[in-house]
């Protein structure tokens, strides 16, 4: 391993690296890789940096850092290694390079965050000095165009609970709204460095606050439902892959009837826009007691195919970079 790693060098990615990164990634996510849809966006985004491990001209590893929380935090994400270089320490060396680069170029980014699936046996973030903060459940289902509601998405509106108003787009969130939504977040969400609640946008963690919600609106569809003092929140995004359209929804609500309103709205919109594409749906739910109801609804009512043979959890980890560097 030491001999192999001595051949490695590290640098930042550019648009010219697209083909090499996609070629290196071809057996990682199969035909559902998000990188083809986002590589150039990542390259251009001012708060995102992509780090590459290379041997000569061959790209053998990639890691991404996203600066968040006003520059106090960076999210370390999207680690991937070429098949011939796995279990050789490439990710560890990439992290060392990434962390050193962040310390030099973003010295206020003291805290490092990352997420992983409980089903990913290759993710061993505690080994890298990261501590687990909290987790929340997620489910994954596939919906093909032939399902009863895909071609006429308006039929989904018939499933909504009567007596509840429709969800509406997020307008001007304030601290009171965030405090109301916080009640439907998992236990432990305030266990980070600043003791503030954290939500997910897809797989990325963000502090629940008005400024972040406004920021996330640029890349996510966000709905709220405020009814009789009960505030709820949902975020979704979607992107194409070579095999299916990926869709991720995060829902923070007290009751399944409210959660259902959010879920139906997001599904109706994506089906109206992409009627003829298979949908790979991931739903993250703030309250674990609602997980079984989501399974029943997606499987029995929507007739979607369950893609997980066991329960999944998304786990957030955190590390104090200053303490670990002393």
C-alpha cells in the first residue's frame, strides 16, 4: 500500500477532468450516478471544491468539500475511488489533502460534517475521527411510468386527507417557523458544535434557520403547511441519470396525514414533468414513527417497488478540525 500511495499526487478538479472522473466512477453507482449531472455545477460553484487523487494522468479518487454555515463548516462528501485503488488508503490521503487545503484557504471552517447510509458497509467515518451526531430513517422506492398515477398525476390529489389545506411554497421563513418545525426533527439534531437543529437537503446537512432555507430554495422545491399551529416542511430535488430519474424528498411533519400531503405534492409535480421516466424515490422522514406508514403508502397505495431489503438510516457525523489538529 505504501508503494502504491507514493505514486499519488493531489490537485483540484477542473472542467477538463469530466471524462476522467466519469470513467473512474462507472462501476460505483452503476447507471444511477449523480456526477454526470452535477460535475460542471460543482466545478463552478464558489462554495464547492473538488479534490482529485491522480497517478500520472489517471484520476483514481475524488472528494468534495462544500463550505456552509457562513464559512464555519465544510461538508466532506462524494468520496469515490477507482476500483483498482480501493482499500489502499486513497480516501484517507484525499481527506488529509482536503483538510489541509481547507485550513489554508478557509481558516474559519473549523467544523467538518459528513453523512453516510447505515447500509453502506464501506463507510467508516468514526475511524476518520468523526463522531456520530444523529440519524434519521429513509426509504427508497421505484415508480415506473405504467403505475396508475404516473400518466395522470392529478389522481394523486384524490388521496389527500380531507380537512387539510394544500401545502404551499415557502415564502419568508422566520425564526418562529423554524422553531415550530424543529419539533418534528429526530432526537439528537441539536448535538452539533453550535447546539442548533440540523436538517437534510438530499444527503447534505444544514442548520435549520431562515438564511439556509432561503439559500436552499435555489436548488430545491420547498413546501410548507401551517395548519392550526402545526408547521411542517418538505424539500425535494430531482436529476436525471442514464437509467432513472432520481428524486429525493425530506419531510418534517408530526402526523402521517400531513406528511402525505407533502409527499403527494412533490410526486405530482415530478410526474407532470417526467411522465415517461422511471423514478427512483428516496424519502427521508424526521420522525421515525412515521416510517412504517410511508412504506405502506408507497407499497400498497402507490404500488411502487421497495428497493431496500432492510431499514435505512442517514447518519450525520461531525469533527472539530481545530481540536483534531492540535
